[in-house]
């Protein structure tokens, strides 16, 4: 097995690295791989687009999301959950910069409250660029030099023999200079024009020259061959004996510069690096600053040809004004007379405290010394998640370390499911579980605290708003309500509310809290119920210093609606489990729809012996027993009354006609219709209620549910219900017992 690991590691490195090539060979590769000539913003854009897109629903709207921000190269470890609109805006900015249509002078600033994904955004950028630079199409290249041969043997020829110098004598560009920077400007432009003809979406640019270190090597070699009287000095300088092109894997320090909050030093040291006096002495620089004695460990140097990230920018506010001219001039000074061209995409990340620093002189208006800086900063704000399913995913990441990004099809089931966690208690390991809907309760409450409540339409509460944002629709009777059907305010949601870190800590504490629940056979004391979670979150508001008194009061008031919604979900589980064997099957629904369509269009239905007339009795039975919409008074025998006919035509036929139009073909068939697209039918497929339970089990007594007498219908129904909750709804026996007890205790108050 060890050999397999070693072989896999060798293959991974082989995929990422390739043998050095000559400058001419590099230019020849640009026809097939124009990205290799790309400037920083274009390269970042290509990396993001490389991973493709997917469709998501956020804030009630369908959006296209770049998979790059799901951190696909690391199985979602540092995925940025939500904030898709912000991320799409960022990509649009990159597209403008890459195409030379503006914003080159801007410094992209990402701000927002703590725990909103800003740090994940930075890590995602690092991971994505690292992964992209390992691909064939995304490889990044720089140059390395060897001047020892020219120094030792000025008469070196290049016609024959092995003139390759020792590998120990090669020195790589310390700032990842683009190989095209070796060419004189006019020749470089001709190369790029040729590349642009093959790649006209956003033609690559290479406006930067060689860095000071590489310029030193180039000038030394050119001087040697000038003294020899060579007419082909460029060919001599760039001969493979002196210059070769190598690829590198982008990472922090090589194409990715990250300035952390704890990094210290003078502004110049943090930005570009520092001089090393002992190196100046060793190099015998004769009174001048030799670029070979420069460290090149500043954030701009490390981020050249890639991205430069100033993290926690409030700690480095003194640097921001010194960055003003970098985006549009593309150059910084190492020292007097020594400048360095810089090609990088500048990103600034901060909490809201930077904004306070920037506005400290705002009252001076046009005399504000920070006005120019504020004009250059292009602000984008991360917000708390306002999709409950994304919040549930984030909570599971915080609790369990889960990293894989859920697909849209998984979100509903993963959000509701139980979570088991092994904890240490009194020196013993035991499994505690959050019952189904417990994490969903926490995530829904988080979101409800983050939404505005002063723009709610009549009849809608904050839970409805949260569900609309999460699913993209609400069910209102027989109709679906979408975001287009309601009007909310224009203010951005998610700028305040309960942060995920608070909720994570509450859930973690509950795992170690003792309960007073007992059962002779089941470990109910190890189950954390949804109501336990919500009660603990409200209790925790009073102890958390991050909330003001007004916020605590506002958030406490919002928990009741969340409790009602979560109880309704538990109630649905219990009812569906009780009625599992009696729920109408899809074939019966399809038969009803087919008969209604034939009835309305004077058509026929296909039977075992050929075509038959629609059966009025089957339609009546379905409408009275399964739909529960009508009683005997709505029919004259089996003939439908006016209100039944209006129902069939308005609710069933209209939906079928809409589907036929949207999916029109030469031969429309009812069997082709997705029944879930007909709201009233979707309700039949998805839901049963307590009236159905009472009709099916007339002797059921909810008051006896906790300890039903032996041999009663209540005992039989409870046993079957608990088994079904475990087998088909994701409960454990303990959580099924507690949930069904809780539901039936509440139902007993209204049981007739």
C-alpha cells in the first residue's frame, strides 16, 4: 500500500511539473495555450471559468454560480457558501479589467461582518489558483538565468557540444516575471497580437518588463556579448545556456501574495521586501544597490503575476495609500533609481473597522486626506447567509468538519437529517445526536434574525420570507408564490443578526449538557431536540456580549414563529409515518389526471381493452376521499356540480394546458406531465392530515401515546409509526419516541 501512495505522489508531481524549455519553445506553445501569456487579472478570470458553473437558488432567485468558489479542488474544504451575487459581481469586475474596459485603477475591497466567509474567500482563491496552475491549460511560467558560463568563458559558443551549465547555477526570477517580459516592447506586442487573433475574448497583455534581478542578469550578459561584437546579442543572451523557461505551481509566496494581520515591518518591507547589507557586501556592489541583494519577500513581490491579498486590512491601513498607483501604473520602487513592474490583481479584505478608519476625516469633505483612497476602493460586502439550507450546511461544517458542497437536490434532505456526534463525558465516549430538524431549527432561526420585517406583505411572516428565499417559492393553498409575486424592500438582507459562530457554540454546549429525560429502553437522554436548540439559543442571547439589548429583544420575539414552523415539520413526519401505508400512490393520481383531461376535452382514456370514456365515479372518489375538497352534496350522483367543474377546469386543466404549451410537441400526452408541477396535485402527493388519521384509525387516542395500553389500536399505531420513522424518515428509535410524543401531546389538545 505504501508503494501505491508513493506512486500516486510521483504522478501528482509529474502532472504539475514539466522540464524547462527554451524561450522559443515557450512562444511556440502560445498558439494552443494563450492563457500562458495572460496578465494577472485575465489569468484569475480563466482560472475561475475553468471549473464551470452550476444553477443555485439564493434569496428566492435562480442564479448561475461559479464552481470555483465551491473549492472543488479540495472537496469543498474552503467553499464560500452563499454570497453568489457578490461573487458574480467580482467576476464581472475581473472581466472588465481583463478586457481593458475599465476598473484597472480600482483596488477591489471585500468587507462585511465577522464569520461571513471572507477568510474562506481568500483560501478558496489560493486553492483554486494552485489547482488551476497544475492543469495543462493553466500552467504558469517564469524564467531562470545562468550567467556563470559567460563569466567563466566569454568565448562560449553555442554550435555544438554539451554547453549546459550546472543546475546549481540557475537562479529563478524572484517575482515570477512573465517570460514575454524578456522581449523588447515592440516584439512583445507582435507576439501578443498574434496570440489575440486566436483568443479574441479578452486578449492577453504583458505590459511589464523584467524585474530588477532579471534585468541585472540580462544586462550583464548583453554587455558580455556586446564587447565581443556580436550582432545577435538577444539570441545569445536568451540562449538555453543562459535562459530557460520553467513552470511553477502558484501558491502563497509564488504568484500569490498574502499580507496577514500579524505581518510587521516598514511599509516598503511589507510591500516589496528589504535590502540585505551582508549580501551587498558579498556582492561587492561598489556603492550601488545591487538588486541581487534584495529579499523580494514583500506582498507585491510574492503576488506578481497573480493576486495580492491584504488580509485584515484595518491592521495595514497605512499601506493602502501607498498602493494607490499600483493598479494603473503597474510599478513600485525598490529604491532610488530602481523600480519594479508589478502585474497583480489587488484585493483588500477587512471587517467593518476599516470603514470607520476611512471615514475618520469625512467631515472635512473635499479636504479629506483619504478621499483619493476611498475613490480607488471598489467595495463589495459579504453578508450573513439568508438561505436556511446553506446555513445548515455551514453549521454542519462547523460541528463535524464536513466539507463537500451539497447539490441543490440534496439540500432539503440534508438540512432536515439528524446529526450524530461522539463526545467525551466523564472519561467515556458516547454518541449524542441532534434529532431530525434540530440543526434545521438553528439554521432557520439564524436566518430569521437576519431578515428585515418592515417590508412583509400582508399575511406573510419572517419564516415565510426565509422559506421563500431558501426554496424560491411558497405554497399558498393550491398556488405557488414566487419572489415575482411579492414586493420586498430594496435594502440588502443579512447585514446583521445572529452569527454562525454564536449558534455553533450553543450547539456544541448542548452536546455536553445533561438532560432529565429517561426511558427504560431507549437512550433519550442523549437526544437533543429542536426545541432544546431554540430554547438554548434564546437563553444564550442574554449572555453573549456581541448583542445589544435592542437586538436581544428583537431576536427573542422571532423565535416563536420558528418553533411553530419546526413543529409543523415534525408533525408532518409523524402524520406521514402513521399514514405511510394508506397514502395515495402516484399511479392513482396519474389515473385521475388522465380522466379529468379526457372529461374536459371530450376525449378518451386508455384502458386494458382499448379506449374508454372517462369514469365519473373514479373522479368523484378521488376528489372526495383523496383530495378532500368536496362532499356528496357537490355531486348529483356522479355528475359534478358547478364548483367541481370549475375546480377541474381551473386547477387541473389549466395546469395541463400550461405544461402542454411550455413543452409543446406534435403529440401531447398527459403521461408526459410532471405531476409535481400541478400545485393541487403536489399537495395530494405530499400531504395527509389529522382528519385522514382519524378516518383511518377511529380508536386512536393521542392521550395514551406515551404509554398505550396493551392490545389497543393506539399501541399498534405507535409501534408501526416509530418503526416507520426509523426506517424511512431518518430517526433513531430514541428520537422517534421523543418526537412522536411531543407531536401527539400537542395534538391531544385539539383531538376530537
